[in-house]
């Protein structure tokens, strides 16, 4: 892992105008931050109303991904899964880009897909910076994300101004797929913490302990973490919407990580059981709520 660089004095502002596609919780936060940092943005989202606050602040709305990308040398993607990336990036964005253009992809996909996507774009004369972001939508708006990049380091350096605007820490890892692997590992740990917290609280409540008191005690204990304190408060207040990280995306990321680990010859039995819990949450209709909603789905 390369040394973390907090500042980059040689960063170039060749990316003053950007296209940003995918304005969900994280994408919208990053787009707001980039506007505030002085970048000109052309934005697109499948549901146009999510772009309205950005347009009011000066962004230009494009009715489709191809129009958003047309004329831009740098395009950022923040999309939900590989199916959406495939449709938007390869069917619509890539054909609209000039050779040498650069795609900053913050979407969480599988390591295999990340490697394949980089190769396919290279064959088209395009470049891909894998930029996996760690944090929540509030941190995205403040430019406080941790960003792990992969691909050609020179490409990541070329858009360092963009990455510095949305992240407080940038770490370059190496070849395509490595940043995605680290992001999936983080989400494995997140899923395990949230699920174990939910199960522990369910046990305590069934044993007669006050739920709010128990959650407060756990959050203040040495067994806690920043993630656990944050999720404990969501569980205590039962505030699962709007989601900071949707349960459906948690299930998707757990699946991608478990499959990738299996291809590497590593079994993850504990995390397979965690994924099963999130499958149940999604099947119960709570996939669009924050992953913390797992606390409302008692294990049996």
C-alpha cells in the first residue's frame, strides 16, 4: 500500500468541468462538495428531481448520461451496482467520450468487474480511476471521505484536485481491483458489526434490559467503534430513513465480497450468515432503509 498523501502540490486543475452521473446519497453529497469547491458540473440522475438542488446551485442538468459526458474530459460515476454501471458506462458514456478521457468510478463493484472494466475502457482509448470512497453522505458533503484509488497512479494524480475536494485522505493501492477489494473488506466488517449489534440488543431486550439504556451503554463502552456508535443511535431512535447505507446495498456488497473471497480460496462462514440476515431484511421489504434496520428483524 502506497503512503497516504494528504496534499499534492503538483495537482493540476485540468478537470475544472466535470460530468457527474448518479446522485444518490453518496453521489449527491460528492456533487454538492465539488460545486462548493468551484468545479463546474454537468449532472445526470435517473430520477431528475435529485438533481434539482444542484441545478439551483449552478450545475447543468443533462437528460441522459451520454449528453452529460459529451464534451467532458473527466466523468465521475456513483452508481448502485455492476448492472447499472454496465448500462450507463459502456452503453452510453463511453461512446460519448473523446479518446484520452478519464472516468472516476466510485461505484462498488466486484474486483473482477473492476479489472475487466479498466481493460475494456483502455481498449477504447479511455482511462479509469477506481476511486472507492469510505464514509457517509454527511462526510461526502464536507469533503471528509477516505478514498482508495487503483489503476495507473499517473491517472489518479491527474485528477488529484477532484479527489482532494471530496476526500480528506487519499491512498493509492495499485492495480485495478485492489481498491474495490479493500472497500469490500471494510463493508464486511461494517455488516458484521451492525448485525452483531442487532443480535446482542435483541438478546438484552428479551432478557429484560431497557433497549435505550443498553444501546447507550454499548455505544459508550470500550467495545464500541465510530461505526457502532453511529448505528446504535439510529437503532435507538429507529431512524432508518433516509438511509445512510441501504440494507440492499449492504447485502449486495457482502455477496460480492464472499464470492470474491471464494475465488481466492477463502471461505467466510461467519460473514455468510451475516449476509443471510440482510437477505431476510431485503425480502421483508426493508431494503431501501438503512442497514441498521436489521435491529427490527429479530433472528430466529
